[in-house]
C-alpha cells in the first residue's frame, strides 16, 4: 500500500480546521451571553456614577468586581477552547494513525 505523507498532512490540516470552525460558533455565543448577562449590571453602574450616587472610589471598586466576574466567565471559554483544540488534534492524529495502518 502507498503512503502519501503530503495528502495525509492535508487531510489532518483539514480536520483541524473543520473542528475549530465548528467550535468557533460556540465560543462566540458564549462571549455574547457573558456580555449580555453583564449588560444590566454595567448599565446600572454607569448610571449610578453619572447621577453622582457613587463616587469614583466606589465606581473603581465595582469595576474591579465586574472584571473578576467577566474574567471567571472568560476562563470558562478558555476551557472550551482547550477542549476544542484537543478534539481537533485527536481527530488529526486519528487520521494519521488510520493512514499509516492502511498503508501497512
């Protein structure tokens, strides 16, 4: 049996690209949900500061708290991205494994 490394590498790259492209929508959706969930809190915070209900020190503390909330949510996306990358590489290496075994 013939083993064409160039074709196998193209197949592997295609599998990785396809897997990453499939997961990109999930990540985009997650980011949009995070921002949507924070919208009301940020709006209320801005309005309170603009109306003078809170001073600059309180405003800065609240911004730091909001940063931590968003950071925690973004870490979830990071985990999703890592899982997507792992799936992509597993798929690519499976293609390589099968190609080599088919050539034996």
